[in-house]
C-alpha cells in the first residue's frame, strides 16, 4: 500500500530570503523561526558569536547570534539548523536590522576550516573552476542559478502568451544539422544503433518537423559542439533556445520577436529582486552601475539592422580611415571574425545589431535564398539569414528562413554531399527532413539563441564558464 507523505512544503523551514524580505509586523515584534543552511562566516567575540548563514534562497546571509558554546563546532561551510527568535537587531548599526537569536543549534555536517577550500577572501574565477562541486555556494554563482531559473520562467510565460508551445527535441541524433563537422559521435555500447549517432548540435531540424504540425514552437535544451575554440564564449555543451515559426516569408517577424523577447526578460529582471541581487552579485559600485546602464540602453533604443554586405563595407571603411586594425581583413565572402563582430556591436553600433543576408557559401544547406535583394557584389549569392551581435559577447543568435521547396532543397543537399537517398533510405540520411517539403510544405523560419551567452550578457559575466554550473569546454569536463 502506498504510504502517505506526512509533511508538506508548508512545513519546510522558512527560507532566509523570506525572512530578510518580509518586514516584522511592528518594531518590537519577534517570532520563533527555524532556518537551515550553510555557515558563511563565524565571528567569535568574548561572550557571544555571530554566524552568517546562507541557504541559497538569496545571496544575502542571515546573521545568527549564538552563545560561545553554541558556536563551538561552527565554521565556514558547515551545514546547520538553527531555531531561535527572529527580531530587531539590538546592536543596530550592523549590516542587518534583524538577527536570529539562537536557542537551538544543530550541526548536520561539520567543515574542517583547515581543508575547506572556499575562503572568505577573493578567489579567482580560474581557481573556483577547479571546485565546480563547491562554487555554487559562492553568492555570485548562487545568483547565476537564480538568474537562469528566473529567465526560463519569464521565457515560458512570454512564449505561452504569444501562442507558442514548448517542445522537446532529441539529444541523440542521426545528423549534423549545421554541417560544421563539430559533432560528438556516440560510439558505445558498440553497434547499439547500427549506424553512427551523434549528440545534437541543434534541435532545429526536429523543430522544423514539429512546426509543420503546430505553427509556433520553442525549445530550450542542451546542444553539443566538438569545437576546439578555447575562448570565453565557447562551450562544448551549452543550452540553446530555439524557435521555429510557420507561415512567415521575411526575417522581420523573427527579428521583432527576438528584440521583444530579450526586452521582456530585461524588464522582468530589472524590476525584481532578482535584478537587484544580480547587480549586487556583479560586484556593486561601478560594475553594478555599468550593468544597469546596459539594461537601460537595451530597453530604450530599437536595435540596429544592416546587411552583411553593408557590414563588410563599414568595416573596410573603418580600416581605410585608420580607425581600427584587424588581424583578418574584412573581405566579402569570408566569415565575420570575432574581432569584426566586436567592432560592429561595440564601436559602430554600441549596442545589439542584426546582420542579415550573409553569403550563401558561409551558411548551412537549409537556408532560403535572400527574399529581398540586398546589395551584394556581382554574382554574390546571399541567403535569408541573420546573426544578432551584441557588445562583449559577440554572436548571440543565429537564424534564417528555411528552404521550403523540395527540388531546391534536394539540389542543395546533393551539392553539399548530404545523404538523401530517396528510395533506399539509410538511417543517417535526412530523407525525413526533405520529405517535409513533399506534403503541405510551408514557408517558415526560426533561430537559435545561445542561452549561456545571454546569461553572460545580462549578468555582466565575462566568461561563459561562469554562466553554467558545470562547464565543459575544449579539454575540460571535470565534474
Ligand atoms: O548559429 P548557430 O550555430 O545556429 C544553429 O545551430 C541553428 N541551427 C539554430 C536555429 O536556427 N535553430 O548557434 C546558435 C547560437 C549562436 O548564435 C551562439 O549564441 C550559440 O548558439 N552557440 C554557442 N554558445 C556557446 N558555445 C558554443 N560553442 C556555441 N556555438 C553556438
């Protein structure tokens, strides 16, 4: 017989966040509460000790006042349960106007101060990356967990309000969506799937099948790239937010949706406690001001848009005028390098810019030729696509209209050597993808946004390895 659960969520100990952010009913009032958490610091005076305790519900710790005996086994990192009187601080002036006068202190797990690697002093991000199992206890990292979760809640509401449904795409796939050859191949257990399978590089192709049934879909899931870029914006495993919309024939609705979506996220954080804590976690002072300024700037202006061809000519003019020097000269037909993207977003536009209509030769097989006729050198074919570039992070979003015509798609797949046998289908072929164009094909398009890059941008975090709790990058997968 199934047994009934005897407790409910309402019987959980109060969170420190709820205590710190709910005023007492009047100045003299106090209440008996129980909290659980981890000791962030202990200060021992002659007769009394002060412990800062954190439970991860907020980046701010709660101050508990203990007797000398009660604090005996307490040290930084120890896990505790404290019951006591939550009341106005008699000591006044301190950081907190209220404190917990401990009556009962229970230590669950001690932490030996001689071996506990997290210290109260500043520890570099590089060092903390060697402690992935512990670093989420650091306030800035705790805040990033809250920020990610808060952003996802807002995204979920945003998409529901706009009639999108959330879908799940597979992690194990048969093809390399982007054709970049940066796939991780699954090789074990031997012959399990008969033919090679891969960790997905993008859920796009599967979302395209779903958008042929439900015209507005979105997904957020892990994607994988065996990309050897050892930079502050590349991970081997990252979260991608993907959107696909049917019955559209220009890039405009995609571009408008992205701007609206990111602005909605910023509005939701900048007016909430999550935003205030994110500013404190950014380091307060000038850093917080800079971040707040970034949010305001993003909200106030409408974002810029240029074609790839115009971007190349703007970059070329800047070089000619001696405003900038690049390691790779900007040339039509070549990919925009990180240095070009940075210059465009940071110096030319000083904000987000959508660069549209890249040369066909730079982009994957599934993109539709440009629908307008953007300026391009003679014979230069372009496709209906865009990248969103933002200052500091570089490329945040990549999107396009998809080739919806059977014959054109088949020709392009053949040209790029993609397996599409019509009759004798092999498991790794993309026949299913092509077949979508056979029955009830519609014009459609979508995009993928690097969620971890967005977190960096909105939190003012410089390295993407801090934006995820367990980063994997070239050569490193530690915890
Ligand atoms: O531009 P990408 O490669 O686009 C696609 O994969 C499309 N199939 C998406 C779609 O249309 N549904 O990747 C999309 C975004 C990039 O703009 C970037 O922000 C992020 O994913 N990204 C990475 N983020 C972290 N580490 C990496 N190695 C990344 N590679 C791409």
